[in-house]
C-alpha cells in the first residue's frame, strides 16, 4: 500500500469575466487583485518586474514591447535566447530583493506588471499616483495562469494571441491526462519534491508543484500538508518512502550530498535511481510560467515511461517553445538536463528525450 495521501485535482478552463471594458479613451482592466485599472491604448512600452511576468509577456508579444524588466531576467538564458536585446534593457530590481520605483519612473512605461504579493499592491498604488498604470498578476495555479494570460492580453490588446497560448497549454495537459487517467489509485507513484530552499524543504497541497505532480499522474508525498514551502525531517522522508524524488535545479549538489547518506539508502527512489532534476537548462519549469505545462509532460513520462513509449517528449517540448516564443528549445540550445549524476544508479530512459543534445 502507498503511504502517501491521494489527492487529485481537476482543472477546467475558466476565462476571466469581463477582464477588460472600454471607458472613454481608456481601457479598464480588472487585475488579479480585483483592481480596475485604466490603461491608455495602445500599450507599446511594458515593464515586467518578475521573471514569470517576463515570460508570460514574451509568450504574448514581440520582445520589442519590453521597455524594462526584472534584473534576474536580464541574465536568464531563455529570455536572452528569445530576446538577446533584453541584456541591455533597464533592470528594475527583483521580486525577492525589491523593485526600484525610481527605475520604473525613469523608464516612463505605458504599463507595469507586478506580483500580487509582497509589495506589489503598494507599488501599484504608488505608480498609480504617478499616472503610470500597473496591474498585478498571481500565476500560482494553472487556472490562475490562464487568468494571467487573459489579463495581460486584455491590457495589451492581444486577445487572439492569448487563445493560441492557452490552446498550447491545454493541448499538453490533455495529452498527459489521456495517458494517465486510468492508472489505479494504488499504482500511482509517490513523488517527493525538493524546493529551491533545500532538499528537506517541500511543497504542500496549496502550491503549484503539487498540481504538477497530480496532473502528471503522481501523488505528492507532502499533499497532506498545507501552506507555503515546508521544512521536513529526515524521518518524514523515510516514512513517506517516495518512489520518485524530484528537485529544483538550484539544489542539485546539495541533493547528491544528502542522498549519499546511509539513512536514505533504502528509499525506493534511491534504490531504483528514480531521482530527477526539474528541467530545463535554459530556465526552470518548476516555478509559475507557461513552461510549467511542460513539467507535467516531462514528469509524467518519467513516472510512467511505458505509457509514453510511442511519444517523443522533446518533439512536444520543441513545438511548445516554438508556438510560444518563435523558436524551439533545441534551436535555442536547451536541454532537459534532468539527471542527478553521482549515485551510481541507472534511471529509466525517457522516450525520445535523451536522444536530443
């Protein structure tokens, strides 16, 4: 019997109700915080203040719309592969360290995109007093990611493009669902996820990573927990006995050091070598962005390779990148790069994925 609590999520496409309404010469857009924001049309110069916002914007519009971006995006390999000129755009700070309102005001954009939490709402109010429209987004689930796409599309006049992006997302999720829907509850793989905070930090039921695992046909070992990232004990992980361990890219070396300890040697995931790093080499897929969709496909193929033996994961990954960003991941020099080397265990082959550079 599995030791994980089973939790399954059903996603439905729900478009925001009356996201944008015309009001005189301005467009009124309702953002994720329920704020009604007046935006002068057309929007030609946008500032994005955190990487998910940058990626959402690049999926909807040509890179020329960006007048300034969060500082980490100026160094992100995927952003630079899509828009090399991004390295020279003004940086406005980061979500974690704070946004410089002085930098934003200096750019004088038509629109600023902010994160709904931390100081996002306060920053939006300050910008509003300076007559700069600002919308806040909260892409923390697949439903709210769809909402984010609708909000940004409404604000920038790209509703037709939004339908293309959402169709690409829903197409991937539907393909995975069709392949894992009939897996019996007691045969679904138990999955542990190690967060960017460290190997013994994991994502409970309220987070996107739990949705990724569930939609991939797995069971999150921490699904019985609530809230934000949770620190667990060694004993917790041993008790959960995950079949598969997945970790965020930033803790790759720390994970190897942890799993070399004898105390973890009997974990099913360690014994079978079923330990993976979330893709990709360009930008991580385990944080909220359109690319989170691909993490569902990738993880499902890792969990149940026999169900994807006739399916090229990399082909779908390349098509998705090309649809959203105009270039395939392979063309941009990207790789899944999902192996955790050094445990002297052989992982199952991911059909079609490991044959690509």
